[in-house]
């Protein structure tokens, strides 16, 4: 088995031979605003939200000025009403009590 001291000179020779690492400056990087992935998708209308999330209560879409997010009320299967941000609608269907009880 080779000792660590025998291996080390080879490793340091490889490191020294490597060209200096060139890191492109993030500040210089240009992201075209018209690139497909740069275009922000507009928020869904209430009709679109209702079509996707039938547990949402119609007429409850509003802006939460504190969180700066859109919020709606949802109706849980138990009948309780819960406020949910539209960004969470896709994975929130139950009220807190039902979710905590594992239903
Ligand atoms: Zn519930």
C-alpha cells in the first residue's frame, strides 16, 4: 500500500498544471427579458382558479396587502372555511383542524 506522502507530489503537480479557474461574473451575465423562461405568467383569473380548484369559494379572491399575495377562501369537506393563498391552493384542500387530524 502506497503511503500518503508518496501520492501527494502527484496530486500537487496536477493542481499546479491546471489553468486558473475562470469564473464568469454574475453581474456581467445578461438575461434577455424576452426569453421564454423570463416571461412571468399572469395570475389566474377567478374563473380559472374555480375551474382548477372547485373547493374554492366563488367571489372570495382578494389581495392580501400584508403578504402581498392573492388569497381566497376554501370550503373544507367538514364545512369549515379557511383562507388560503392562491399559490397554495393546489395542495391545500382541508381546514387546519382536518389536516391536523389526518383526514
Ligand atoms: Zn375541515
